C-alpha cells in the first residue's frame, strides 16, 4: 500500500535501441525492465525506422511489466519522466507520445528528461552515493563528456568530443575487425586475453578538456590495411592483442582528460556513466588511477551504465522534488 507522503515516479526510455520502463519510490528503484532490440545486429548498426517499430511493439508490455514488478497500481504513480532528447527522433517520439497520453489519462505531471543528464544521475541510484560536486565521465555511443555535477539538477559540460564518441570508436574499430554490432562489448571481451602494449596507436593532441576519436579510427584502419597486405590472416591471428591495444588507447585518452579536469577543478569525487562505462578495461583503469590520485571513484552497476529507464525515473524524481514539470506540448528532440 502506498503511503501518502511517498513519491512514485514512472520512467520511460526509448532514445535508441532499448525500450525500458522503471518505477522509483522516493528515489529508490523498485523495478527496471529493459527490452533490447536484437534486430539491428544483422544490419551492423541501429536502423532508425526498425528501432521506432520495435519501440511501438515493446512499449506497452515493458511499461506493464515495470508496474507489475513494482507491485503498484497505475493510480499510485505521481509523475511520468521520459527521455525527451537526444536520440533517434522516431524512437524518442514513441516514448514521448506514450508518456504524454499516460500522463494525460492519469492526470499527473509529465517530466521531460535529458538522456545525458540521466546518465550522470545514474550514479545516484545505488548506495553509497557520490558527494557533490563530482566530475562525471559520460561515455556512450553518441557522446563523450566530462560533466561537473553540482547537484542533481545543475550540471556543466567541461569538455566533450569534437567528432566521434568513445562508443563509436569502439564500434567502428570492431567493425573493421569484422565483429558484429555493437562491437564495444566484444572488443572488451577479446581484450581481456590480449596484450594492451603490443600495438601503439597515436593519441590525439586536442586542447582543453575536449576529445577526438576520428584520428584513432583512421590510424586503426591504416594499421590494419598495412598488416593485412603482409599477412591476410593478420586479424584472426592477432585479434586479442589488437582489441587490447585499441581499448588501451581509447581508455588512456579518456583518463588523461579526466585527470586534467580533476586537477583544474580540484574535484576528487569522480563518477563514470554511459554504455562504455561497462568496459572492464576502463573500469579497472579508473579504479587504479583513482587510487594513485586519491579520488573517490563511483561506478554504477553494469545494468545502470547502458541505456535504462531507472536513470530516467530517478532524474524525474529529482526534478519532481524541484517542482519541474513539462507541458503536454513538449516535443521530443534528436539533438540535446
Ligand atoms: O549509453 P549507451 O547504452 O547508448 C547510448 O546512449 O549511446 O552506449 C552504447 C555504447 C555502444 O557504442 C557500445 O558499443 C558501448 O556503449 N559499449 C561498450 C561496452 N558495452 C557497451 N564499449 C566498450 N566496452 C563495453 N563493455
Ligand atoms: Zn545512453
């Protein structure tokens, strides 16, 4: 039975290829259902139109299961948070349309949530929570950012990628190696058996706290072309070492900038977020750097790193506490 003073938030995420719904009660996640769309694997990347259609099929059963798993009644929900931006527009529209009609029929507030802000806030799902202010390295398929998070609502981007995102670098490297989409987790898997120092890829020289991964991508391409000329089976014979070396290069680029951001701001509470934070090499290298730099490192559990609605529900909760609501006329937006 719901207590009168409790706040129940339903979160809906549909920005890319995961349809997800979650219920949070007073900031605690009590259900989190994620339907991952497997259809894209055969195309080597997310096909926007197929993603929208799969969201259409998934959204009702996913929301229904999230509510049933939470053991609550529809009428218990106080507000609905949904991913409003950024993402694939057709995919976002499915979640936005569903959230709006549900909010309207239940006569409860609608709360637009920014997907990247929610990735940062995913660090507040589990205990012990990081203390504010903290720096968050947000690494996903579409974004790479260093964010200064002052409280659950106020955050500032200190640096971001000027071209490809870290996840894209992983996925494109994997594609060049003939691995299926999404390649990031596979590079991670093979890297565990490989030598990260076997092959060296040049690190980009980008000023400030910004990132660039397009040069790394090109250097991997040239490196593979050159070696395949000499040994047609070069990739097969060296897959583990190539994956470990590519991963090492990407992780070093990320952590060097994070260290710079910490030195510049004096902030030693460090968080990680986004799909790439599921990478084992990144997680362990961050923990190691944290010990050397005397950082308090916080890394969410795997399930809260990749796209999920728990992070949308909890961001919705903090916005609700501040009285932040969105009109039903709010529109989804592909760009942030
Ligand atoms: O945050 P996310 O689930 O979706 C976006 O908002 O983009 O991130 C997806 C990205 C993909 O590029 C995927 O390859 C990458 O995260 N990824 C990984 C790993 N797991 C997911 N990259 C490297 N190692 C992993 N274990
Ligand atoms: Zn994401």
